């Protein structure tokens, strides 16, 4: 009797276990529904940002070419001055008198020379007839030549005096902005020594910075691919801490022919249009340099998640299970994140359903995600 009761109890316990097992199976969570997007190749610019200092296209120091007292100043300090406009006037009275004297000496020498020519022309035929001696003829020819040389010397002195007088007027050597005057009217200036002022041509304007030897290699590679066209390599400029974009792009003007072995860098100079003179020499700016264009792997930005102190994406394996793949990333271009390491072309990554995604979860792929709209702003 007891044995029969034990058997009944055992059967009941087994039934309860079976019910519990069915309940556990029923309680299993449904597969996470996800959407996938393909890993694709995207034409991508590789770029770097450099700190640069602006410099004028031309910087010209204005100095007097003769010594004398400064009499007048014609420009407004800090203004835009056109090439050839008068800047200063030196006291010209002594030089004006010297020019008058030189002109008089030239006139006197010309008269003497022409008179000697007339006498020579008269003696030559007379000597041929024997009316005068050969010696007299030769003396007249020599005197005419000496008189001509004296006239040429006087003429040169006159031209020199005229040039020196012209130096008393000092015009603008270039079109550009002019600095404050370093001397005042009445001061004595020394030829070639006294600095009067400085002028700057700022349109176009130069940006000077350094790049590493690796960056130069990339630039060289890109230049080779574009047929060594310097205009193909563009540079963008931003101003201030808020990185305000400058509306004009620049092109490379020159690069130092050697690399500094101490820093592994080389100097580069880029030139930018500056029609409104918004850029001024001495300003510190940021230059974004395109180092080249290549096809690189990319995924939608939504596929990249922060995980374990780095970046990762989720893929679905053959068993419909999520797998986290660590990746190295680059910039965002038109809503797609560049992947520099971790993925291969043709793979698919999860782009929807990531809020609950964890490695090892069973998933159900419900389709491909729609492509994100291209942002209207500039690439990050």
C-alpha cells in the first residue's frame, strides 16, 4: 500500500517538473528585431588641421634714395594706398638748383662741340687741297672729338641731377596698406638707412605652417595622382576659437625643399584670396589641408556604438546571434562613419535595434535600413 502511494507521488512530481519546463520554454524572450546596412567603399578625403600664421604677400620698407630734410607727408596712416601715389616730399631746393646748373653746362658743352665740328669740317677739305697742313687737320678732328665727349659728360651729369631731383618725391612702391610713419616732417633722413614706413600687399595673403614628413608623403602621392596640379590640392581656412569658415579656398604656393631633421617637419606656404582684406598679417588661423582622396570603408553613423572605451559595431553571425566587433574610426562624411580598421567590404552591420543589443543575443533580421539623408552642413 505504501509502495503504491510512493509511485503515485513520483508521477505527480514528474508531471509538475514537466509543467515547469514548459513554462520556462514559454517564458523565453522573443528574438530582437534588427535592420542591417552594408559596409561600403566611400570616396573620402584625408585631411589634417594645422595652426598657421598669416603673412602679407609683399612687405616693402619705404626708404629715401637720397639724403635730405623731410618736408611733407601725403598719406593717412593705416589706409589703403595705390601704387605710384605720393607718400613723402623731401626738400628739393638744392637739387633743383643743381639741375639748372647741369642743364647750363650741357648747353655750353653742346655749343663748344658744334663749333668744333664746324671747324673740323672746314679743315678737312682744305687739307686735301694742301691749303692747310695735315697736322692742323688732325688737331681740329681731335678737338671736335674732345668737345663731343665733354658734351656727353655734361649731358650725363644733367640726367643724374634730374634723377636725384626726382628722388625727392617718394611714391608708393606697391598697392597695399601703409603703416604709421616712422619720421615726422622736418626730420633729416639718410639715403638707404632711415626707415620711413612699411607697406603690405594683403590680397592675396599667405598662410605659413609646417607639415610632417608623413603628411608630405601623402600630399606628394595625391599630387602625383592629379598630374602634379597644385590647384587640385585645396586648403580651407577657419578663424577664431569658434572655427568660423573663411569663404575662399587656398592653393599651395611653395614648400621647403628639405625636411627639418630636428622636428621631421617642412615649412609650407599657402595663398588665399583676400579681396575684402578680412585677413590681416600676423593673425593666427587654422588650416585644413586635404592630404589625398581614397576609397575607404564606411558604415552609417548610427551603426557605431561606444563600447569598452572604444568604438564597435554589431554584426549577425550565421546562427542569428549578435557579435560585437571593435573598430577604428575616422571622420563622418555625409552621415557615414569612415572605418579604418575592423571590417571588410560586403559585411553587414546592425543599424536599428541597437538600444537593447548585447553580444550573444538572438536576433531576427527584418530588412535593410533606409539610407540616412545627407547633412546640409560641411563634413566634420
